[in-house]
C-alpha cells in the first residue's frame, strides 16, 4: 500500500462533513455557506472532501445543490472532489457533474441494505458492477470506492457477520472498484474488532483497501482509527466538528471529529498535511451556516497544547 | 505484573469521580448524595473508588466531608477506599480515617508542582518518603500510590521532560511507594507518547507500575488508555460521566469517561468486572446531586449496541 498523498502526508484525512455531516440535519446549509466552508477546509490543507451525495432532492433537500457544489469544488487545485452515489442514476449524475471520485455504500446487513438502498447486499454489488461499466464508458479516470456500511454491527440486526463483510468487499473488488473500506455507521466498533477486520481485509484485497469510516456513538472513534492505523489503514474519513449520522441508523452520532483526529495524528508525528489552526478556524463557517446545530470537538474546546508542534515541524527539531 | 483484580477482572477501572470529578466544581455535592452515588458505583461492580482528598476544607469545600465519606465507603465489602493526599498532614488524616489506600500527586514540571503542592518535585518526593515512614508506623497495610502529574505536558511549561518523569517515578519507588503511574492531567498526551512512556516506565520499575490517568481535553483519553493497555498497563483511572479537571491546570477537561472506557474494554473482550447497565444507571445520582452540572458520555447518549455481550459472557458463547 504505497500511497502518495497530497502535501507529502502520511495519511489521508477525507473530510465527509459536507455530505455525511449535513445529510441527517433538519436544517439545510445554504449553498453559499457550503461553498465558503469547503473553501476553508481546502485552505486548511484537506485534499479530499466528500462534498455531496447525488440523491433525489425530495428525499434529501440538504443535497439539492450537488451539481453546483461539485462545480465550485472542482475549481480548487489538487482537491479530490468526492461524491456519494447510492445507485446507477446517482453515479451518472456525479460523472456528468464532474466529480473526481465517487463512493458507493454497500451494507453488511440485509436490514440496513433494504432500508438504505432498497436492495439486498448482492443486488447492490450488481449495481456497483453496472456503475463500474458506466464509469469505464463515461469517466474512465474517476476512481470508484465502495465501502461496507454497518461493517461492525447494525442497529437493526445487531451482530454483523465478519465473513459476510469480507465476502462483499472481495466481490466489490472483483466487480472492478478501485478500493473498498469499512464503515462503522452505527458506532458499534471496538479497537480489537477494528484491527482484526481491517487486518483480514488487507490480507484479502491488499492495496485495494480503502478507508476507515468510524462513527463516535460510544466515544471510540479515535481509538478505532488508531487500531485501523495499526492494521495498516492510511485513509480516514472524519467530519468537521463531529457533524453527521445516518438516517437509517437510529441514534447514529457524528463521525470521528476531524479536528481531534488531525490532532491525534499530528501529535503522534504522523503528518496529515493539514494546518490545525486553520482547520479549527474553519468552524466559524459551520456556526454561520448552521446557527442552531450543536457542534462538538474537544480540541476546539480546549485549544492546542502549549508548545504544540505539528508532525512536519517535529521532524526538523 | 501478575495482578489479581476483584471479580476476576482483567483490568482495574479505578473510579476517581468522587474526588477528581467533584473537586473542580463550584457546586458541592451534598454528603448524602455522595454516599448514595458511591453505593451505586459499588453496586455496578467498581472495586476501587477514589472517594475524597484530605485537604483543608477552606481550600476545597467539596471535600470537607472526607472523614464521613471514608467511614461510609469502608462498610462496602471488598471495596478499596482510595483517598488523595497532597502532603504528610493529609496522609495522617487519611490513615486515621481508615482509607484502604492513598494516592499522592508528584508533578513532572516545576511550575505545576509549585502551583499544586507549593513544593519542588524533589521536595515532594521527600514528603512522600516521610509519608511512607508514617504509613509504616500507623497503617502498615495501606498501600501508597504516587502518580506523576502533567507527565505528558504542562499547561504552564508546555513540554515535560520524559527523563524527568522517569527519574521521579524511580525516586518514588526508591522512597518506598507501592506503585507509581502516570497522569495526563492536562489532556496533552497522544497514543504514541503514552505507549512510549509507559513502556519505558515498566522497563524501569516493573510491577511497581501503577495506573494510567488520562484526561480527555482533546478527545484522546480512550485512545491513550488503549495505548497504555498495549504497553502493559492494567489499571485505569476514569470518572463517571467524564466529570473532573484540575484547579491548577486551566482548561483541563474531565477524565476518561468511565462508561465509555468500560464499554471499550468489555466490547474488546477484556473484563472489567463491571455491569455496564448498572453503571449507566448510576448516572442518576450525579444528576440528582449536581443538578446544574453538564455531564457527558457517548455510551450514555447512544445506549448499548443491540446484541451487546460483555466480556465474561462472550467467553461462554
């Protein structure tokens, strides 16, 4: 897994706030606020941002401006503009809009799969194969990521079979996706399970392993990211100020908090390419754009430690 | 480090809420609430509780009932009643009150040491030696723990020398303490540093290594506890509902949240001897006793996962 990340970073922190963070809210962030927020995240050094999902606007009004958001994000040099698509129709829209990369959710449990995409997991794998064909035709340079949702447990079914999660990821790679990662959609994961499942996944699909997408429902998101890192994962989804959740995973809290995740890696000497002070300052765009949404983030509350040195500077000391 | 923990637990979760959790609050929990809360924590399976500190009541009115609290806690069979003492005078009071174990803070930085105990670190080590002598005379069966405060960084001095932290712990063991652990009083620690420093400490003092006391200022308390566990630490301080802080470490957030820490270990198959449902229910005593204090804890907010199995039951599946 020889990754070459922008800014010479050791890990890629993939910001999913503008998609995962906004989709569950009853409030909708106005487009002009969203664009300024994305600009600020980019200015802080984020080089992959999941800016939207291509879903019917009547189902998810927060994402109604997807085409405009992608068009703007494409103007930021070196940014990978990532869009979530649940199906072939969404994928076509994303390719036409000019997304740089797409991500497709495939559930590890039947119940979550039916609730989220109205298909069985295997039907969704078949849909992914059709998306790969469309990509080869319309947008051959656009990588496709397909992550396994509820990979660590499901609010409807409880335990999710690890064999099934691995089988689906292997099937997705066979279907032609560029990488497949694991999502703890429900915040059920623990570090031992995270390390075990990612180690097994890497054993099966090697450098096709994608990211760790860990929610923070029980406070373990960072511990689980650490465990995934120890297993060899180098791509981490997170959400600014911990925004987020899943409409079909009741009680799902936000994703790993981007600021806290970046603090963890940087303080460990693992470079993210991100300027923490600028990242913390980007919060103001969420406060302005979503004045009634409660935010969190411990690094924001406490500030950076006295004498804090980021990973890159630490190497020159 | 062959520990024998109560209830056949693999790790000892040492609850410090009634001391560390309450000491920084402007509100004072009434004694009768405190006793019911300690009872509930005990009923949940906690077998070491830091119930108070022996300090002048004019400095810390929250701890004015220390003698009464120890007397009550001593009636709970099998509970290690732990009390913090900053100096010889406090130690004498704790021995006279009948504490089962005492803990003494020794700062890793000069500035924190002067603010916290008005002594240099070396003067505090000398005070600990006097406390060991008094213990040998008055209460020979009472173990003494001395943890290094601000071991991972200081809000006044910034970086703290790892050599100095290790030197102090070694000096404390030479002075006769039973164990010495490390406290991230300020929430500055990261997992790499935590693993490195505890590994080095264990290399120096072996089975005299004490606990990991990790604050959550930047959201890393659980990741740091995981790193300490991987280094070989088996004793973890935490605070119910994340209560806590240090009056001389400005901006210090609460300790690792007991509920989330227990969830992490239990879901990893590491037994704590604690009943999570009862532990979560014990929260009501804080809500009743401190109606105006904001609490937190992600496991409380989200509840236990569907199909959750505690470590001990998992072994029988």
